[in-house]
């Protein structure tokens, strides 16, 4: 076990002790309330209602990837914080999460961390909202609705930051990469809004003590849970389809497969640096992985030919963007990446193929893939030449009139190269063939990209 993981364990243990102390204090206060006179006593049914709602909604977690999951308990936690004073709100979260978290198939440290961070995060938000609203007085005014949204944002942000720190420490990834790993892709914005509305209604009905109203308003959550689960299954099916296609491509041409994986990683990192939305980043990465899918239909003797290609051979291989796009067009889930694959050999000055498009007509995703593709091709050894150094490849991409790439994308590529030395490792050349003339080399370079 390495040192950083041990450090993570100590941090999690401290968080857990803190959450037990707060919950224990709340429990003691509750006991004193129970023993005291009836006047001003807390409504124990409300505590029960919120604890059960947190527990059930925590069970409705949709796993999105190894590290990322989406639980719908956030809005029920916020409803609790708006209805119960501190520290009782923290106790509800602690019991609700503890009752269910340990039934999930996760490592113990992750379960302990989840319970602790939810309790402490809820405590923070509870103290925050109590500055603006008296617990149990949540009515549907603009001010209160804004407070609900602010509380949900605050809670989700702290949750996301704490999770990213722990994943970063335990996986040794950069904080921003850990954050991207945890992003709840492919959950969309509108179902989240629906979930927020349910949370607001739940908080309101509980506040006016209409418990039937609260329970009835919470029921649609199950339908949303089914929707999220279906979205996650569709995304998993899509990943499986991509994997199957990549494997088929690898069987046809091992070079193309390795090259495609690197192009996918370069493209994803460039897209991240450009600050594109998560959905676009995912689609660009998927398109980059499959950009040469159309080569699956290219005859081997053309694909592996080391020398200059004849006119008809060139025609055959230059059909691969269209063929790749037409394969993707037949799969509805992959339809939106078709455009990136179709345009990955277009060039800003209109010298590319298949449609000789100009810069403004080429989708940004295709431009990113084109740069990553050209760079990786130059960095890889060929039978007729040694690999270009990163500096030479960048110089070529920047100065060559054949490319005219977008300068912003190029500058992001330079950053990616510096930050990811593992991407610069390449297999050694197998053989070196007799020298080609300048024209032969240029044609071969363009075809291999
Ligand atoms: Fe290509």
C-alpha cells in the first residue's frame, strides 16, 4: 500500500469521527427533547420522514463509470436542511446515508467517506441556509426557491470538490482529471431540473405538514431514476459498440488501432483545454477513436503498401472518411459523431478531402481530430523514415501550407504534449526502405494521417 492511500485513509477516518460527533450531539439533543415537556418539542415524524426519504433516494444510485455515479438524494437532503434545524438535519443525513450506503457494492473506505462527507457537507449547508430562513418555514416564494437552488449548488460543489480530492489522491491523477472522471455524464440538464422541482415540492409539503402531499410528490423520483438508469445503459451499450468497432479495426491493422487510441487521447485533452462541454468532449473522443474506421473496407495491399500509391489506390484509400461516416450513420447512437469522421481530412485552405471544405465549414471536432491525427502520424515511425521529434512535428504543422491548422487548437496541442510525456512513446521502426523522393513522402504522409 503506498503512502498517499494511507494518507487518504487517515483523512477519511477524521471526517468519519467528526460526522459521528455531530450526529451523536444531535442524538443527545433529541433525547433531551423527548424527555422534556411537550411544548416546543420537535415533530419526530418529520425526522423519520426525512431520514427515510434520504435513505430510499440514496439507494437509487445509477453507476455511470468506475468512479462516477449519480445519486438522487441531493434534493431530499436539501429539503431536509430547509425543514429541520442543525444539528437534527445532520443526524437525518447521517442515519439515512448509513442505513443504505453500506448495502452498496463499494470498497469500505468509499462507503465511510460517502457517509462522512454527506453529513459534514449537509452540516455546512444547514448552517448556511439557517442564515436566510427559519427551518420549517419553506414556502414557495422567489426568495426561497433561489435559496433552494443556491443550497443545491453549494452542496453539489462541495461534494464534487471533496470527491475529486480523494480520487486525485488515491489514483494519483491531477485534480482536474479526477473531477472529469467524476462528472455525471451522460445525465442531462432537464431531468435534473425535474428532480429539483420534486425536491422543492417535497420541502414545501413537509413544511406545511401535508405529509401525504410530501409522500405523493416524491413518487415521480422513481420514474426519473428509471430514466437515468436507462440513459446509463444506453451509454454503456454505446461504449461496447465502440469497443467492438475498435477491436475490428485493430484486427485489420494494428498500427491504425494504436494510432487511433493516441489520437483519441490527444483530441480529448485538446477539447478539455478548449473548455468544450463534456458531451462534446466525449463525442470528439469517440469520433477520434473511430476516425479511420472506414479503412476497414480498404484492401490490405493498398493499406500496407510502403511505396507511392497509384491513382486508383489513392482513390480507394481516400474513400475512408466517407465509408467510416456511412457505417456510423447506420447506428443512431453514433450518428452525431459521423460529421467529425467525415471531415477529418478536410483542410482549412480547401485542399483536403472528400469535399474540399474551407475552414469555416469544418466542424471544430473534426479540426481537433485532424491536428491530433497529423501530429501522431508524424511522430510515428514509418518504413521509409524515422519519427519526427515533437519540435519538428509541431514546426511542420505550424508552417506547412498543406495544413493551415487553427492556431488556437495548435497551441492547446503543444500544452498537451508537454503535460503528457507518456503519449510521446512510440514503437521502434520495423525496417527502413530505400529513400523516397519529396513528392512520394508527402503523399505517403498525407495518406497515413
Ligand atoms: Fe484518416
